[in-house]
């Protein structure tokens, strides 16, 4: 496996050109895994970028490599780090864990005082999803 460096940054309107690729990869990945992940439109992802509630991973040459965004509810008491996706080309580099760390940091910055993180599909039986969460130090629990 070659050594590839990634830049993980807060996504903004300058990254809108990636939203169709990201939305398509989310849908294709969900279909391939047989999960019921909600389909997100490019416009929805653009909104997350404009709000500063997303991170994007790019290679040193600017190729899209990964993405994740924030959802909040309960007046900011609960936060979901949702839509985590890594381009198939860049899987097996530990990128999902790095994106997860950055989205946690961004969540705490954007929504000060949050105490609970709700992870979409935390009870998933998908081995890769569970591994990322465990290696990221995510504790499992119930909502309510």
C-alpha cells in the first residue's frame, strides 16, 4: 500500500463541486452493504458545507477522499456525526478514524456544551463501521 497523505478540513462552499460524487458514493455504499442509510441530496450536503457543519478529506492533489457531517437536535444536547463516507480508492488507510476524530472536534467547536454524541446506526452489524467506532473510543449506549 502506497503512502498517501490526506488533508482533513472543515468543508465550505468551495467544496460544493464534490457533493454529487459524495452523495452518489453514500448511496452506492449503502446499497453494497445492504444498510438503510438515508439518501442525501447534493443540495443537502451543500447546506452542511455552507453551515460549516462538515469535514472533507482530500489528497495532496485535491482528490476527494472522504466526508462526514454534523446533525444536532434537542437544542444542541444531542449530536450525530453522520454520513461518514470514504472513497473506495482510499479505504484501508485509516482515513475513517481520522475523519471521525475531526468531526468530533468540529462538533464540540460548533455546538459548545454538548455532552452526548449519537452515532447513526451505532448498532450496525457492519464490521468496518463497528471497528471505526471502537478504535475511535466511541462508547455504545442507548438514546432516551
